C-alpha cells in the first residue's frame, strides 16, 4: 500500500494513541477536534492529490529503493528535476490549502539524514545509513507522515546545550544499554506533530565534544511511551468552535505546531541514526535547514497566490480594481511572490548529487531564498491589507450577518459593488484576515520569519558561501590592482 | 606502456569557489611525470576530470559525455567533501586508481 487514500490516512491516525493537551485538557480524539481538524485536512490533501492523475507527476515519484510509485513526501531526491518538482508540488499544495500542509519537514529531514549518515559511515565506519534505509523503506511502503523534529527549546541562547541551567533544554541521551538509548527533553514548534505517524529527531545546532550526549538523531512512533504534546495556540483559533464558516476565513484547512516532550523515551538501536558523533551535527543541521529554506520557495508562494487572488477580488468587490495604484500594487505582490519562486527553483536547478546519490540544493541560493521569505510575505501582506480596507478587522461577525434583524443592516452597509453579494465580500475579507492576522498568519508570516531558522542564520550561511574573496579579486582585475598570487 | 589520455574539462567558471586553473595545473604536474597525456576540454580521451568551480557541477551536468570521469564540484570530489588544499593530490590519486583497476580487470 505505497499510496494511502485520504480515508486510509485519516483512519491510520485514529489508530494512534497520541497524548495531546489542548487548552489545559487531554484531547480524547484529536482527529475530530474542531481546533485540530483543519490541520489534519491539510495533510490529508497531500494524500488526496497524489491519487489524482492530473497531479501525479508532482505528487508522486519512483522509489529508488523499491522502484514502486510513492508519495513525493517520502522520496529521496534523485536528480535536480526531483528538487524542482518538490518546489512545484509545494506551490500546488499551498494554492489548494492556503495553509501549511505540514508534511515537508519530514521530507526535508529524511533527505538530510540520508546523505549525512552515509558520509558519517564512510568516515567513521558506523552503520547508521543501513538502519536509516530500513526505516525509509517502511516509511515509503506505509506512506507515513513523519514529523521533522529539530528545534529544541534552547533556554539561554548564549549557552551551549551542556552549559544550560536545566540539562533537558536540549534533547539528550540519559542512558545507553545493549538494546538502545533513553532520551529526555523536548522539541518546540513542531509542525504537524499531531498529524504524524512517526517523529524523526535531529540535533538543533552544531555541537562540540562537551555536547556529545546532545548529538543524537533517531526515529520514534508518534505515540511511543513517554512522548506527549502540548498544542500551540493560534490567533483567532477559538473561532473554529463557533460553528460558522465565514469568520474562520478558511474553514477547511489550517496548520498547527506543538511542544513535543520526551519523558525518558526508549529508542532501540535500529532506530538510532546518530549518537555522540557531534562532528556531524553541523552538517545535518546545515543540510536540513537548506532543504527547508528551499521548501518555503514553494509553499509560501502557493499561499501567496491565494492571498493575491483574494486581494484582487477585494478590489473587484469594492469597485477600486481599475485604480492605477491598485493595479500596480497587485503587480508588485505578484513580482515579490514570483521572486520567491524563482529562488526556490534556482536553488533546486543548481542542486548537486551527494555521495549517497541523493541530491542536495545549492545551499547559497537556498539561503538567499529563505532570506527573501523573511521579508516578502510581510510586504505582500501589507499590500493586501492596504487594498482590503479597514473592514477586514472591523467587520461584524457572521452571527450578526445571520441575525434576521441586524443581518439586513450588515447586508446594506457592507455592500460594495451592487452586483456582488455582501456575503462574498465578507468571505474574502475574512480570508485576508485569516492569512495576515489569523490562524494562517502563523504559517504565512511568523513562520516565514523564523521557520527553518531566523534571518541571521541565513546571513551567516550567505557570508560563508558568498565567495567574497573572489569578488575582491574580480574588482582588482577591473581596477588594475595586482591580484593575489599574480 | 600505452600513454593514457586525460582531459581536464572545465565548467564555464561563472562563480567558482575553488581556483580551477591552479588545480588543473597541479593535477597536470602530478600526472605527466607518470606518463599521462593531459589535455583540456576534450571528449576524445580515456578519462575526464570534470572540474566545476561550485556545487552546481556544470562541467559534468551539461557534458552529455559517457566517458568515465572523476567529478570535482567546488570542494567535493566524487561528491565527498575535501579541502581545497588536498584536492589536486586526491584527484590525481583517483585518476591513477581508475587505471590500476582497469588494468587489473583486463588482465583477469
Ligand atoms: C510556525 C513555525 C513552525 C516551525 N516548525 C518547525 C518544525 O516543524 N520543526 C522544527 O524543528 N522547528 C520548527 N520551527 C522552529 C524554527 O526553526 C525556529 O523558530 C527557529 O530556528 C528560531 O528559533 P526560536 O524560535 O527558538 O527563536 P530564538 O532562538 O528565540 O530567536 C529569537 C532571536 O534571537 C536571535 N538569537 C537566537 N540565538 C542567538 C544567538 N546564540 N546569538 C545571537 N542571536 C541569537 C535570533 O537570531 C532571533 O533574532 C518552526 C517555527 C515556527 C515559527
Ligand atoms: S511551512 Fe511550508 S514547508 Fe513547512 S511544513 Fe508547512 S507547508 Fe511545508
């Protein structure tokens, strides 16, 4: 069953025994919880689109292990064409869900762990890669959604893991025995955790010898003994409990993050992919972050497409669409959005083969992509708010609109162009609110800033990869200054 | 001994992270005393050293050649990370290894 149907995916989640806390209470049934359900729908869309012939080329790939058709989210990129298709798939899913569809973090994690464990084994004589490929083969066979868990809570940012006041602020090994290891700690901001079958844990920063216990990578079932989750609050989340479908902005889809806690969790050796090899932690972080910085050149662009469309409709509905500044602002939004896409495609097209055979993006261009993502969605959102007008934040509720008495008042006074029903205008403005200030702004705005690393993390990589020395030599050659070694 | 012909085939050189010219010269210096004939950018050879300045690996990616090769892309040799200082020496080693293996398999 290498391709699960959307229904099979939902059923498989029901069989998990996840321990999830939401607003101070243990959730009995996460799949049907109204706050969580839209995020499950977004992951479900990754299964649904893979079933459709018109999306097969982007949504599926051929496994290099078994030769079977698998979901692209379970695939190791075998060419730069695969890297390009990944970005296109993410744009497509962003367009279809207008939300974070969560499954990319695991895809980026498997690709990073593959090449890193291969190179680790070559250098150190370990056998992590074989173990990893065994896990991956089952993941592909079962079409699992895997949570990519990198970010630790990190405590005092000026201190390394072993120097923290509380040793658990980074996930670490507390016991090793003949059968496996026991780990303790937590991972913060875990996208899609509650919709995942397995968790792939990686270290969060480059580490030194004193942090060897923190240099750990492994997989665990999402409902393993000792793992529990505290669900992340989102702006306007409780609107989902009101039962309507206008005020939520996007009734069907959403994203989520959670704090994932490891309370002395046993991991058998066959599921361990790094344990103390601190000198490879930096490589793993760099590659995972690189892939995830590429990802945003797809997913944020797809969500951006929806926001731009919504903004253009808001202008149609209030009669301002023909104004030259409105047209120009929509052009600017498209220009910014396509620039992000261009970066996502460029770092993929320039991707290269690693020693394991898996393709890696061009790291400099992937970091440039993400650096732009920390800015452009904010500008796109600003322009959307400009064109939408103040009503997107002052509009009465759906309940007022549905009220037999005052509903007529809302209908009358919030009408824009006479031919467009007020309800359509309200729906579009609520969608813009959702994307720029509501539940989806978690993914479209703050995640654009911090997801896959805060802006400074990309600037460090750009400094490292930017080849400033060569640029100086180029300038010297043109200016007639003697060059190094000449 | 049959003289083995090696080509050092360059990428376009738009944004190199390594000094391709210096590396090519050093590889030539290593190989010619051992009887290899080193030429540049030719497909009519026994082995090609694809020498790309960065990870984009254009020398190999766009070569369209099926001649066996040693692939250098920035600071990687056959996709494994190496330092710029050891690159020329390691490339020459890979070239010699290739022909040693070839001779062994032919003499079997
Ligand atoms: C919506 C969302 C989804 C996410 N999904 C995932 C996920 O699925 N999996 C996952 O593993 N992670 C995920 N992340 C985590 C993401 O990678 C982190 O948010 C990011 O690495 C920044 O870490 P932080 O949030 O702890 O910020 P902080 O570390 O608190 O950063 C805040 C500021 O402090 C600065 N700073 C921090 N440390 C230092 C230092 N040592 N020196 C100088 N300046 C410093 C930063 O540059 C930044 O400006 C997600 C984040 C978000 C917001
Ligand atoms: S933010 Fe984007 S890349 Fe990350 S999981 Fe969500 S959709 Fe995928």
